[in-house]
């Protein structure tokens, strides 16, 4: 057992990554408390599925416009200092939200501050996310550790996802939503503290001769002409647009379909967190990316079918069981996509490709939330999720059809970019 845990969490043996992990672990619990609370709070005040989608849309859509520029410069910034700055900005933004809710400035008649603060959060996320993704390789310093670090990071995220929603539902009942928002604001203090102890030496850079716009265009061209990367980005877009949007409608399922309260919502989200956490451990236990392309499609099929069944369920027990598989499948799909992209991409394009990844992640999710909220206003939440899940299932089945082409392209990229160590087979065996 000890050997299994040591192998699974081997990236934590690196001091910088261990400090980052500890601070983020606390902060992410607060983040999940807020995610659970905010959806419940907005729906309780307005009873509007559209507004639920709009809040999610505003909190993530700025990435579509900002992240490409951030990605173009991420390889030249002191990423460590940038991430410290974004965490401070998150603390301030969430503290303002907590104060406005606790003082009842935000109420059933005055909801526009939520929209403004959601948009502000989206701007901060647009800067933070691509830089933090690129920071991961700075923290570990060893490409062979990268798949494990990504999986361990996912385990941390989903461990918080397990604790946060249940704790958020409990705190809403015990206190109120404003207290939950205040707790999230305070949770950024530990990550700022641990980040200050991280030491990273960045090499001196040559003068920049390429324009920012040219760097962005070259990044998009690289993604387009690299078939495996292009497929992975499209896969991410499909699942973020249609599958992950289910979380926007969870308050409706908890209140109207299952006839529960905030505690019911917390149970659903925490059960999904358990599935996601187990998936993270499975991914972290692998010491190479071999076979991940097939697993990517398999877990997508599992998540899609589970979502289809969840959309028709009126039983809390059955819904929780299905949420386990939804959480497992969607986390594995997302983390596997991230792992494969970071393993395949060349170092000089890493920042730009990860900005494309982040832009897709952050833009498709709010569009999906807005789309889900709008369609469910006409067709209902259950029918909306059924339609979205069917689209995801058809996409993954198409992925199985082109799997041989994807696998061949993946192996060629590993050799071309000298990343074959993450596959753990001799380079000679990878050559066509």
C-alpha cells in the first residue's frame, strides 16, 4: 500500500510542487464551497435558469478574448509572480462579494452586482489559468513527472470537490450564503503564503522580435496542423460545451426534480466529486501516457450514458449513483486531455497551446451554461441534459472510428518533440 501511494504521489517529492499542492488544496475547498453556494444563491433569489447560465457565462467568457494574449507571453513572464498576483486579485474579488451579500446590498431586487463580480472573476481567471497551467512544468522541472503532476493536481481538485459542496450545503443551512463567500475569500490566504516560499529560477530571455499577434497566429496554426492536438482541443470543446454544462442546472435538479434543498445539491456534487477523485487516483497511478488515447474515448462514453440516465432519474439514490460515474468520466476525460496535450506539445509552443486549451475550457463552459439555461427555460432541464449527453456520446463514438489515425499522429509528435520519455519506450520503436 505504501509503495502504491508513493508511486501515485511521486510528484509531491518535489519541494516546489509540494508547497503549491498544499496551498491549493485549502484554496480549492473554498472555491467549491463558493461554486455550490453561488448557484444555489442565484436560483433562490431569482428562480431563473437563464440567470444561472448568465452568471456562469460572465465568469468565464473573458478568457475567449484575453487568454490568447496571455498565452503568447506566458513563456516570457515570471509565471510564479503572476500567479501570486492573480491569487491576491481573487481574494479581493471574493471578499467584495461576501461583504455585499452579508450587508444585503445584493437581494432579490438588486442582482446586478453578482453579474459585475462574475465578469471581474472571469478577467482574473483569463490571466491566471493559462499561466498556472504553464507553471506546472516550472514547479516539477522534469517532463517524466508531468503526467503524474497533472493527475495529482486533478486529485487535489477533486478531493476539494468532494469536501467543498457538502460543506457548502451544510454552511448554507447553518449560517447563510454570505458566510460561505467569506470563507472562500479567506481560503486564498494559504495559497498566497505557500507560493511566497516557492523558488524558481527563470533563464534570461533573448530580445523578443516576433509580434504578439504573430505569436498568437502561429499558436493557432500549430494546433490546427497537429492532428492529435486539434482532436484533443475539439474533444475538450464538445465536452465543455455540452457535458460540463450539467453543473449549471444542478440547482434545478436538486430543487424541482428531486424536491430537495441545498443539502441535496451538496450531496449530488459531492458524489460526483468522489467519482472524480477515484478517477484522479487511477490516472496518477499510471507511469506513462501509453493507452490514454483509448481511455479518453471510453470515459467519455461512460460519462455521456450516465448523463442520459441522470436526466430521466427522479430518485435521489439513483441520481447520486449516476453522479458518481458522471464525475468519474468527465474528470478523466478532461485530465486525460490535459495530460496528452502537455505530453505531446513542443516546449516553444507550450504557452500558446495551453492558452488555446484554456480559452477552449473557459469559453465553451460558459457558452454551454448559457445555452443550457436558455434551452431549459423552454424544454426543461431534463430534456436539455438528455440532448446534450446524446451529442457527446455521438462524438466519442466518432472518436473510436478515427482512433488509429490519432494514435499514429501522437507517436510521431512524441518523437518530433523529444517527449518520448513520457511514453517510456525506446525512441527507435516510435519511428514510423
